[in-house]
C-alpha cells in the first residue's frame, strides 16, 4: 500500500495521493467508495470537465480523480468539499463525507464502534496494554507500530484514525457507564517514549474525572486473579442483551449467550474487587506520572 501525506498533490502526475487505499475484502466499505466515485464522475461530466481539469481546479492530480471515480481510492473530506464547490453539487458530494469516513476504518473496527455506540455499560480489563478507548493518538500510533508483520503507513494511519474516532463514546449525550481495570505494567511501560508516556498518563487522569468513568489499577504483586488469561470485555445494551469477549475462552470470539456472559462477569467482578479502589488507583497513576 502507498504512503500518503497530509498535503494535497499538485500537477498532472498524481505523485501525491491523499486518501486511503480500498480494502478489497471489505465489501460494504468498497461499495460505499464505489458509489461516491460514480457520483463524482456524474457531477464532473455534467459540468463538462475532464478529469485533468477537475484535478487542477481542486488541487489534485488527474490520476487521483480517476482512482476516486473508479472506487479504487477513498477520498479525504477536503477532497469532497472542494469537488462539491467546483462542480456546484450543492452539498450533495460533501454530504458523503460521513459515509466515506466510516469506510476508511477497518471493517472489524467499524463493527466494534457500532456496538460501543449502543452500549449503556462497558466493562473492560486489559492485561498487557491500555484499552483502545483510553489511548492518546500518539500512544495508539506507537503501540500499533509494534505489530509484526509491520503495518504499511497507510494501514497504520487508518488504524490510528479508527481507534481515535471511537473516543466519541465519551461525548455522547447519554454516556454509558465505563469501567476499566488496568494492569500496573501497562502504566509503567513507556510506549512511544517518555513524552508520549507522560501525556498518556495525564489523559487517564483527565478521563477519570468524568462521572461515568471508573478506572482501577491492578498491582503487579496481585497475581492470583482470573485475568491472567488475557483481556476481558463486556458491553451491555439498553434492551438487556449483552456481548462479551475473553482471550482464553470460547476461542476468543464474541459471545452473547447468558451462561457464557455470566462467566465473563464473574471473572471481571473478582478482578475489580482485587484491584485498587478508584481513588487509590488515581493516586497510583499520579505517583507513576511523578516518577516519570
């Protein structure tokens, strides 16, 4: 996959191609991008412009115009804004920005985000790293950058953008109750370097001030708890249903069966009881921050 800069390309060569590659395995996302491409082409032809002329008018290369029209490239929001203005689309192209924004996220992340949007309660225990909802952008980028095989720059930026977009859960009018238990090791590991690490710790302290967020720390010395098998997460919904996942049970797949969910909640309850209380946990995070 190609590496994309934040700036726009100029000229006819299309050497710089802002945007994102289309995942061929993501059928729903590819369908959205193809629809946007067809609309762009229809508006361009109605305006009597060639691809090169549209590219010059909005500051992009001719090749990128063809790729977007052909559904082979996910355009950035500013691309659609400029095209809408130049083609006189009256907001119709710009209105597709939300759909396109979702299409640029990996399919699995979109599915998780939709579940989180519906949740009225979230329980999450993380064994080795901080939960994605708690991560700063720089922390997420550094953490995702450790994957092997390594992600391409395009894949990395899409993954980071998708993870950060999920943080909208904190801004909901009716925010869910959010409970996180973090392992001490995940707080002491300087992911991304000291500066990124300190900002991450500060972010945790800020989130913990929200009335619907509870953050607890599991000290390293407390080893005898049922979280040693890996991460646990449970999402509960307004209709009384729920979905959960645990690394070392049920093949790591999401479960919604009440009997299996009971196992997850039992384990999480024990973990929560053995972790430091919220006030103690905040004092502990402040201590780690001071030591850094």
